[in-house]
């Protein structure tokens, strides 16, 4: 009887452990489940006839309007796609149905500048990632940290707001726009503007008012008192011809 009692106790413990494991699997990561449900509940879906631009980018395709399940990407051979339904969140387009429940997120769509930008991209972010696509999905390298100013061949903009999302600084070599500050190729300076050397020590002044070409850019900030903000200096000639950009 004692042997039977021990075996029964073992089986009972096994059943309890199994139930606990099942419950753990069922309720794993409830935060994500709640977040997905909240997004779906907040969406308003309506029929919509129109055309959207993908910018020839491989935007993820989702099987649901809440964009939680992705199984494919848009073809990079096409730029424009017909829309049959739109899901809105807080009055703004969240996803578009391209037919048969194939949804793409509005934030994954891009438009592009017609050509090179006049402005240049300044970045002092260490190891800035470089991507092969404007959606910044596939990293291929990092920027050369010894170079701070880059020519912008194209700008990829968010479809809805037309604000910059990424800059092409090579041939399909994209960087995140958040790492770049746009600077002009030349600026106007008045006569008497202070000139500095590479250590930002005053060494002279500009002799004549005019528009001066920018050869390099440097951002200064006080690491001990960041409330002072950043100051940008541009090199107008040799290393003794740095000038402070006006705010």
C-alpha cells in the first residue's frame, strides 16, 4: 500500500506541474497580447479607392489590419499600388489593404526627392549604420567616422508627412535621417566675423562680406552643461578659417 500511495502522489504532482506549464504557455507575454488587441480595437476600417506609393521599397505585407503578422514584402519592381480599404487610427491612416487582406503600414511607405539635395548631411554619430534600402531594413556597412559631411543623392520621405526618413549618401547607401543635420554648401558671413583655428581659438576675422563655400563642419557642445546646446562651426578655407554658424 505504501508503494501505491507513493505512486499516486507522484502522478498527482506530475498532473499539477503539467497544468502549470499549460497555463504558463497560454498566458505568456500578456502585455504584447493586450497591445495587439488594443491596436485592433482602435482601428476603423472603411472601403477606399486610391493609389499609394511604395517608392520601390520592400514594405512588409501583413495579413491583418493591425499589422501584427507579416509573411511577405512588396515587390521592388513597382512603385504604385491600388488600395481597396483603409484602416484608420485616431483619424489617420494606419494600414492600407491592397486586396485580399494584404495590408501595408502607412509608415512603411516612401516618396523620394527628384534628385540630389542642395543641402549636405552632417553626422558625428559614431558607427552610423548604412543600409541598402530606404526602409533601413538591411544594414550593409557603417559610415566612415573620419568624414563628417556627405552629399545627399536622394531623400526618402514618409508618405503621409513628406518629412525625411532616410538619406542616400552613395548609390543606394541609406542612413537614418535622425542621425543627420542638414547644412548648406555655402553661407553668408559679414565682414568682421571671427575666424577660429582647429582648436576653436580666435585667429582673425573675415575681411569682406559675402557667400563662402563650406568645406567641413564641426559641432561643439559642452558635455558638462548640455543646457547650452550645440554650436556649429564651418570651415571656409584652411584649418585657420573656421566660423561660427549663426543660430
